[in-house]
C-alpha cells in the first residue's frame, strides 16, 4: 500500500474545521464546514463544503478530492479552489477519506466496490452532490469534479460512472478510469504503459454506465513530466481514453504555451492535456494575487502554475465574471520535433533513457524495446522534455 501514497501532508490543523449538523444556511466566508448528514453514504466518507458568503442560487458545484494521507482541510488550504469560488461564485464540496476505509486515506479508485456507479465511495460522492444542489439551489447542469493523484484517479472513475452528473472533470497526476481492480494492478498502472488502444480505454469508460450515449464530460488532464510516482504515461493514456470516448482524434487541434513551463494541448475542445516540464508529483499552484494566480505551496502542492485556475476556465466557471485567460502562444498540431532513429541514438540525444537494457521515452516512459543501434523508433516531443512514440508519423 505504500506504493499508493500518492500525496500527503504531515498534519491537519483542527481549527480549520467547523463541525455542524445539516447545513441549512451559508457559512461565513473563509470557512470549511462539515455536513454530518447528506443522505446515503455507503462509502463511509465525510463531507465538507466551502460556500462563499451569500451565494446565489443557480450557481455551479465543484467536487475536489484530496490525495492519499491528505484531508479535506489540506485541499481546502492549498488548492486555490476556495479563492476561485469567491471570485466566480460557486460551491466547493470536499469529500474526505478515513483510515478505516484505507490505511493511507486513499480514495479506493482501484476497487469496484467503491469506484463504480451506485456503489461505495462513488455513491457517497453522488449523495454529496445531491445535498449541495438541494441546500443551495445549485445548477445541476454545472457540476464538476477534480482531484489529485488517488483523488485524480477517482475523478476519472466518477466521470465514467456518472457522466450524467458531471459536466467536466480535472485530473491532476491521476490515472485512466478503471485502469485497476486490485492493489497489485494499481501499482502496475502507476508505473507502466498498459498497451491499450484508445478504443480499449474508451470501452472501460462506457462499460460503467451501459446504454448511456452522451453527452460525455469534458476532461482536463494535468501531468508533470518529472513525475515518477504516477508516471507521465498516465497522462497520455488519459488523453487516449477520453478523446476516444468523445470520438475525436488523438492528434492535437492546437497547443498553447502557459506559465511554469506548461504546454496545453487541445483535442477538439473536449480534452485538454496540460504537461508541466520537469514537475514532479503534485498539484501545481501559483501563490500570488495576479488574475491567473491561486493556491499555496505545501507537500505535493508545487509552485509553477495555478492548475485550479486553468481548470476552472476550462470548466467555464469564469464565464460572466469579467475574467479573461492570459495571452498564449498557439501553434497548429502536431506539436514539437519528431525524430526517427535507433534507441541508442535517442538515449544519447536525451530523448530516452535505458534501464536494464531496455529503452524508455523520457517524459511518457513508454517502452521502446532493447537498448541498441538496431531497434528503430520515432519519438515526438509534445512538450519540453516529454517524448511519445510516433512510429510512422515523422
């Protein structure tokens, strides 16, 4: 289970939490409030909310899921979502896992008893959404979900299980929906290319709600190229999965250069892949008071770019707020250099690395076969330092 400790903070300050019964009115600004009764709770989760003072009816809801060893208070304190809720006027729901469910407080994204429609933790999150909508007259067509690591993996599962509930999702250092059904499979998913086609990945999503034909949630994917807890190949697999669900090409429509060494790649307006050069495992934040800044640094909250801000813009939460995205540099797809040569030459040029005589692409960690001068592959750089297999494309 230590392999599943995606993210964590050392301690939680009890003073941040205010425990109440059924939330019947808006709490004061800048407070995290526990909702002790929110309906069916088969996953035995705790529900916390942040509600901007005087929140109007008809506003969106964002569900934000913490990583392993973390709490609702950690995500509340560092992610930047409360700041954006004040600015753009929406409710934030922070589900919280317990050590009784998982010794490391990971959401059980690898268990079909918890990550499928109508079951366990997934059903508990659905109850929280229903409660938030009922309490604040929220807009049920604008419900979104996001999360870090184990929370990001559960985000993907929730999008698959409840495409009729969530309009879009933001997956930070997460994994494809239904990648694993056991702890052993989970570790394999974290570290290795699963060698599934986009269609095979999409079938895992569509099997979660048989008969559902859409619309499907839009998906924002955040991945650091230096993440060797949840390897960067997971970002590629998530892109393959959700572009195939939407029926759009895996070739990018456009790319944008963003702060913090971030490259944003768009796929038909349905899927956005944000690749952060050199960033390790965590949620990207950008402390400050600028229009595009939010969040604070901490364990697994890494300085560079405020991912919550850009995810919120992707969700459309900024619409009508007067906020506009920063200027970007846009280029047509496909992005980056494409090189076809031997595995040995790729490693010598810094496009790949070798381990135990096998070659792996830098960034995506995709397996390329034996490290020698005879095995030839094409690699394309989709963002600085992030190389993916591109055989037949150069």
